[in-house]
């Protein structure tokens, strides 16, 4: 075994530079937005509260405040990624700056946190398919009703092919993958723009009459039903509910930094591409999410919209059509004669949610590929297919894992990590904190790369400021806000099991065991791991 073979599993990753700035931006936007394009007002009922000063929802205020703070994280990602642009950067960078164990734990936690969401995206896609049929029925174009698609068995027959299609999309050659992501992503964005423009034509009295005729309940009666089920239109955000709201905000904004993990595939000026894609996608998220949510809620009535959403999340059988107030559904009820426009928005909603699967699969894919380059996995798993230019074996493993988590979501939801509060709250912690730590350690650990760091005199100040914001916010939102209080009669063991604390602890422990087992194996083979992590991996 030559010295170079001992340093790396192969000379290059086999990936090619096919991601343009535009493609990277849409990749981030699909990563961050997902269901939020079509369901932009459907989440208001998760943390219902009265308007601030009578005109602005607390949810949107939180999005603006924390979203503004996330520009600091954007800058850090650009600074620490530009000197070593490699796919799988959330593993590569902390492994080279903080140390190999911390790089492994960072990416291991991210992989564990994101994989269950593929099944959840399949579940959301099925609901959007039902929405499309409901739109056509409300418009008088069909009498078809398919509530049965939400039943377990049909969900399996429909959901698994949806996940398979997502995996096949991920197997596309990079050039086709990124182009398709940009085209489909633009269509998803178009759906939100259509709904925003359409909301300007809403007539409250016409909408109320149509609601009664088409859905069998008036807006006022629906609001009353929500109040009878616990909705308080005058409720305020307290410490506990505020922590829950902050938790939702914390995790709903994540994803704008996703292009850092495909930085090895960016064409042209990496700094420019990273800046445009990361800062651009965060900005578009804030503009679209805040503006459209506020506009839709005001046009249809804040208490009505939040009340309907509240019923969906807390008393689903009482929610019209067993659906939340999805943008296209609201507009179909308001103006059924314009059904072709709302059908287009509904189709885009299906595509936008489904794109979560290939977007997040590629993100995880690149972390796993980087593990293979550093000999954390067998070389055969991370080999790039010579024609498809994608690590197909990794995608196959991802597909199997995604289907398993989807089956759990359908048949045993209490055991699916998507429904475990501790899972994302704890496993996502490194994604927010480690970049700030890397910013502080960069000058001492990687002085050879400092000349390539953009705006390098601001590297440490921005890192300090971000950590000063995210650590207390994460303690409040990610920990306090994500964990329900321990009630009387519930043992600590039951609490740890039901919240996912036990499962999360096991996942982290398993990751640590794998790392030290692989490290021991590589040392026995004579591979100089210290040199591996002192050097930037090949492209």
C-alpha cells in the first residue's frame, strides 16, 4: 500500500462540477421550504396566539428575528467553506478544524436527523394528492372523493412509489439533477406567487357563502368549533408556549446553508456561488414566507385561518376535508371558477413537497460519500457510478432506510423519529453550533487556509456573535421548547422513551462506537489517520 493509498481511499471523489449558482439556490430553497410553499398558513395553529398590537402574528415576528440572526450563520458558512470547498462539508470542515471525532459526530447526527424526514415528505405528498382531487371536486369538475388514500394500506401502495421516485431523481447525473431541481423548484415557487396574487381577489362575504355551500360549514362556525376544542383567539405567547414556538422557528428555517455540502460541485467562483445561494435562499425564504403568510392570514381572517389550522393539528376529524387551510384550497373555495389556476398551484404543491426527498437525500448522500473518502466506510459503498456520476450504492441504502421510516410513520407513528421531540432537537445541535466553533478555531488550526477566507478579519467576531445568540436561543427553543413537561404518574424511563431521549442517546452512542471501531480497524491496517485529517480530501 503506497503512502497516498494510506492517506485516502481514492484520488478523487468522482463527482463533477455541475451545480450552477442558480441550481444551488433552488437546491437550498427546496431544502428549506419543502411543504412551506403550499402549506404556508397551515402551521399557524401549532402555536395559536393573538396578533401582536392587533396586526402581526407572533410566529412571523419570530421568523423575522431569528431569520435575521441566521445571516450570521450564512456568513460563517461562506467563510469556512470557501477555502476548502468539498461535498460533505458539514463533515469535512469540522473534521479538519475541530478534529476527526467531532466532524464524524456532526455529520452522523445530521444523517440521523434528516433520514426520517423522507418518509414524512411522502406522507405530506399523499395529502397534497388528496388536495388536488378535493380542488377538482369543489370546482365541480368531478365527483371523485379519495379520503381512503390516507388509510394505512393505500398509503403504503402510494407512499412507497413516491419515495422510490425521489431516490431515482437522486440517481440522475449531476447536470440533469441540478437542472431538474431548478425547474421543479421554480414551479414550486410559482405556486406560492400565484396564491399570493390570487388572495388579492378574495371577497369575504363570497368566501363565507362558498365555504358553507362547498364545505358545509361557515367560517364563523368553524372558528367556534375550534374554540370549543381549546383554541383561544385572544391567547398570548407565554414562556412555555414561546419556547415551543421558538423551537418550531428554529427548525423551520434550517436548510438555507445546504449548498455548502455540495460546494465541491459548484461551478465557477465558489465564494460567489456560496454567497448567492446561501444568502439568496435565506432572503427569499423570509420574503415569501413572511409576506405570504401574513397576506393570506389577513385576507381570509386571522382567527379563522388559525382556528382551521388548530383543528387540523389538534382535532383532525373536525377540520374540513381532514386537511389544513392549504393556500390552493382556500383560494378554490373563494373563487372556484378560477379552478385552472388553483389546479396549477396544487400540482406545484405536490412537486414542491416531493422535492424534499431528493434534496435531502443528496445532502445526506454527500456526507456519506465524504466518510468513504476518509475511510470511515468501505470504499465500495461510496464509489461513484462512472456513467451516472452519483454514488448509487448510497442512494440504494437511503431508499431502504426511507421506506423503513415511512412504514414506521404509517403503522407505528409513536416509534418514528419524526414524532419524537428529542430527536431533531438534540441531533441538530451541531449543525447550528459547530460552524461558530470552527470560525473561532480556524486561524489556529488552519492558518494555511486563512488567506482564502472571505472577509477574514470578521471571522472571529461573527463567530463569537453567532454563538452568543444561538447557544441561549437553542437552550430555550431546542431543549426547553422541544421537551414536554414531566407529568405526574410518568416515570423517567417512560418519559425518556416517549420523547425520544432514549433513542437519541442510543443514536449518538452508536455513532461514537462506530467511529472508534473504524479508527481501530484503520490503525491496524497502518493508515495514518493523523495525516488524513491534516490534509484536505481530494475532489
